[in-house]
């Protein structure tokens, strides 16, 4: 029986532990073959560009995907280590039929993932992912085929530096402001940004100092990068005003967080605010509208409203932010986590390097520091509590959990928000509470988390 809903694809592609289903050598080969069948069914002479982050497993997974694609008659070219938005750019600008990225983004080095972009540079729609999944499950049932491809895993796929250079050249050409007065501290998370950030920042004349830029296959996101923005913020604070700002990427550099010159973290809400105001002041913000997510703080909505800018909310995931942008005609959207999408140019997905350059341009153009640009953003106290779960059952189907959620909403009575959802990439339930007081925020989040843990937690009886 083939699945009716996606089981392998989450909000950001297929993700799991490298070497375990579905990221075994044999299954990744079959994933490549299934994608190849999907592509050649539409165009016989299909071409795909593939890239990877710095994880120990990324090279052999890319190799297996490429072999699977080739077995279906697809021509494959490799960009080697490159950021996720770099592959999206190449897929569109070089007229490939698809782009594939081997990365698990912010996850630890033991995990990995497969992200797929269509030839226009956008992530695949859910319906196409489901069709590819069905093909994968059909191929997996052929045990002989699976066994044939589980042996050699040593990578053989070379990377073409010219492809990566095409992306970095495009980033530099997007900068129209002199940035050479800025001194910046940059955390590359020992990830894909290490292959491009130094070249891009040097070409723009930025005085950049780099941290965590020596990947060894296992140190990606290890106590560094966008998961730990406080680290680069603390380093900026210790520098005694040596830096104008700090920048920190995640493992595949599709998102970015910042530190202001005083060592205070600035998340995606702050960046969305300063970018929206800048674009409106230049009359390039259609409909005075931006797109955030269900997790965007109410304080951002209030600050935007003061400048006549409305914020639409999409589901969490830059894929869904982009869908809402295309639907509404907005050209700016983003998430707290640092996924920012600028559609006033050629970008089709969140791009940490592009976002960093945009923020620096706004600083120079306005003559204001990063702290000044976000000084009026007053956020409501917010907490996000993660609960590890053994399965993802709709919360409405579990009375105890639904009662806890309803009770919290009644108690807030419109003076805060409750958002409870499953992670699209990990076995986690995320409980987000915004309230006027930290005491109420903590109490309500703990109450809902306890109800989830009791019914679905990994320690609960099945």
C-alpha cells in the first residue's frame, strides 16, 4: 500500500541519521533513482546540479544520489561544498531541471538530509514530494536492487569550483553600497559557509574576522553557528567595540542570526523589521506587506503596524513563507530562526549570505548601527519548549493535550499567543507561549509540555 501523505519528506526535505533508513547507501541510491524517474518522465535529457555541506557523510550520500540519478538517465554535475541557496541559484540560473543539496542544516553531524529544488530554484511542492516518495517505496520493495547498491560508499563525485564561483559572483554583484568601513565577526558554524563567506566578504571589502571556519566533518554546528548566537554576541561584547556587528550562519547557510555592536542577539524578527522599513522608505514594498510565521513575536507585528506595514503569518518553514509570499505578492518574508527571503531580486529561498549583505547595506545607507535599527522592537516574553515524542499524532485527537491548549488560550484571553506544533525535521513537539508576564508564560508552557509528555513522550508507555 503506497502512502497517501508524505512519510519521508518533512518541511525541509528528507532528514535522518546518516547510515540509517532512509539514509543508507542503498536507499539514498534509490532516492536518486526515484528523482531521476520523476525528472526524465517530464524531460528525457534532464540535468541536475548537486551540492553538499561539510558533514562526514555528505560526500558519500551525494555520490549515491548521483549514481541513482545517472541510472535513470540524468546528467549530474557537482558544485562540491556549497550553501543550500547556492544550489537553488545554480538550478535556476544554469537552467538545470533540479538541484539537490545534501545537508541536515542545523542538526548535529551524525544526521544528514536531502533537499530538492526544482529547475526554477523553488523547493518542490508537497504533491511532487509525495509522488517521488511513492516511487521510492516502490523501488525499496525490490530487495535485489537495494542490495546491489549497498556496497561501495567511497565518494567519487568531484566538485566543480566554477559552479560555486558563479554563485559567489552573483552575491557580490548584488551589493550596491560601499561596505569597506564595516568590521564584522563571522561564525561559519564549520559548515558550508566556510567555502564561500571568506571570498564574498573579501570581494565586498568588508573587514571580516572568522570563527569556526575549519570543518573536520564532525564539528559542524558543534557549539557554534546559528544554534548558539549568544557565542558570537559574547565575542563581540568582549572585543571592546572592535566590531560593528556579529554574524552567525547555520550548517548550510540558508539562515543567519546577528549580534549588534553591544553584544545583543538580533534574531529574524529584528531583521524582518529593519528590512521592511528600509524597503518601504524606498517605495519597494508592494502592498506594505511582509510575511512572518506563526512563531513571529507579536511585538514585531505591533512595531510593523506603527509604520503602516501589515504582517501575514504562514506556517513555520521557509517553504511555506515563500508560498504565502507568492500568493500575496509580498517580496519580503522571514522567520525568527533567521530564514529571510528577499524576492525583489532573483532569490528563491532563504539565503544567509545575501541577508547578511542586505543588513550591512541598510546600516551604511541609514547611517545607523544595528542596535539603533531595532531599538523600537519590544518583544512580548516568549518561550519555546521542545518535547521529544515517539510519534506525531494530531493534538486534537488527544483530549488531554487539547484541554491543556484550550485552557492556556482561555487564560491568556487575547493578551498573548499559544502555538503548539510538531517539528518538520525532528521527532519533537514545540510549545510556544507568548504572554505579558514571564511567570504566566512559563506556567502555561510547562502545563502543555507535561500533557504532551504524558501522552506522547518517549518515556510514556506505548
